[in-house]
C-alpha cells in the first residue's frame, strides 16, 4: 500500500467514521477489488489493518525506483526550514507524502551505516515520488518522531526537577 493509498484510507475513515460498510466499499474501489469475492475482500481489509496498526518499525534507509533514500541522518543538524515545514505538516497530520519528502531524501554519500542526504530545498521536490512509496516508511518514521519527542520531554522535565532541588 502506498502513502497515497494510505492517506485516502485515513480520509475515508474520517469522513465515514460511523459507517464501516461504506469505508470498506471505498477501500475496495481504491484497490480495484469491487468485483472480487468476499473472501479476497476480507483478506485485503485484514492486510491493510495489519500493515497500518501492527507495523510501526522505523526504516532508516530504503530504495525506490533505483534511488536510495535516507532519513535525516542527524536531527541535531536539521535546518530551520525543515523544522518549520515539518512542524506545520505534522500539526495538520494529513500530508504524509510531504512529511516523508522532508524526512527522507536521496543519499549522496554512503560509508557502511553512515550516509549524507541531499540538502533540503522544499517538500514539494519529492512529494509526488513519496506518494508511491510504501506507507510503512512514513508510519514508522512518525512513530519514531513521537517516541523521540516523548523521550526528550521526559528528559527535559527530569532535568528541570533536578535543577529546582
């Protein structure tokens, strides 16, 4: 399932949240499953659920159409523009292809597990490409960022408590 398909499903769930049958009908249309037997349709919806809910592994690097992409290798060196764009898009939470195009860019140099990525220009540069990438890439990255944010907040509050003693 691509990021684009995933975003469509998320929107369907929002729009038809109380109508599971309608959500399923629309999902079948997205994957061209309208004419499949019910058993195949059930397998599709189960596979989607498993992919979305149970697979939140962080993917550091991936290859797509012969190009290797890497997650921002050092978050301490994130640019102001990357941070502003990412913050805006994460608050909206719907433009996952744009978020992916900020977090992942083509690798320009690589040595073992270390690598550099292309400098950031704009999320529009790779947003269309990221629509076609497997959705587990961005689901895992967002989960990673959430975990990192919680860890940083806990560390900051712990330091603040220690300083006030």
